[in-house]
C-alpha cells in the first residue's frame, strides 16, 4: 500500500468511503435512528467536516493498486475548531435538516464532551479524528497498516510525541489496544433512552522507530 496526503480531487471519494464505513456504528443510530436518513446525514456531516477543516487538519489516504482503501483525518497540537459561522457557511444547516435539530444538537454536544479527555493531555499531542476503511476491504488488516505505516510515521515525522483518539465502538476498542494504544479515560452517554460508552486512548510515540 502507498500512503499520501489527500489530493483535492480525492475528497469526494474519501467522504463516501467514510460515510459507508460509519453507517452501522451504534452511536450514529442513537442520534439518527431513521435508517433512511442516517446515510444522508453521515454523508452531509462528513462533507461539512472535510470542507470546513481544509487547511486546518491533515487528510491522509491509503491506496492499494491506485484505489483508495482507507482515509484518515489527524489534528496537530493547537488545532482550533472553526467558528459556528464557518460551519453554517460550509453546509452544516443541511445536517440539521436531515437529522433534526434536537438530534444533531445532542450529537454535537456528545462529540465535544467525548473529545475533552484527549484535549486535556496537552503537550505535543496529536488527535486522530477519523480513520475509515473501505467496507469492501475490511478484515484484511488495512486499518492496522494505515495506522502503523501511514498515520504514526506521518505524525512522528512532524515531531508528534503522543497520538490520541476516542471511540464509541467496542470493536474499535479491541482494534486500538491490539495496535498499541492504552485506554486512559471512559465515560457514558445516553440519548433517546439508549446508553453507550466513550473510551479515550493514547499512544506514546517516543519509543516507536
């Protein structure tokens, strides 16, 4: 596989890949329970995230035979979230129309609170905001290779000392532990009568060659 910074013409492919990968994540079904609306919401939400963060975060790709099979979004230390105005100008209002005001507001609140433990780490800590693998390539070790051959070297080359992330998925917990991350915080969220966990992980990059 080859790893590179996402090119402008690849953004649409990466958005569609990520939207499909996250379609069956439990916590998205909590906030957008309608099976018909959820794919549209994910595509719209990711489209906004990619657009509003252009030039602010690093978008990475993994390719196999020139086909994108994984995409990632990593934030460097000092990242500042774009303003509400910039989000609205980038199409965030469409997320509200599709998902419903209460659902989207609750999801945004959860996302911000879930990210606080990683933000509290301070220092030269990078944040893995997104890692998605093409659904047709799952189970082939591509996620692990993207992490260890693509993302981690990219962060280390920029003097990153710690890589952090949070996940709401039990399957992802096992994945990140398998790849050397350590859990350092856990919390519970609930919405619409359903509860789910949120777990924060970090990896010390100083000892990795």
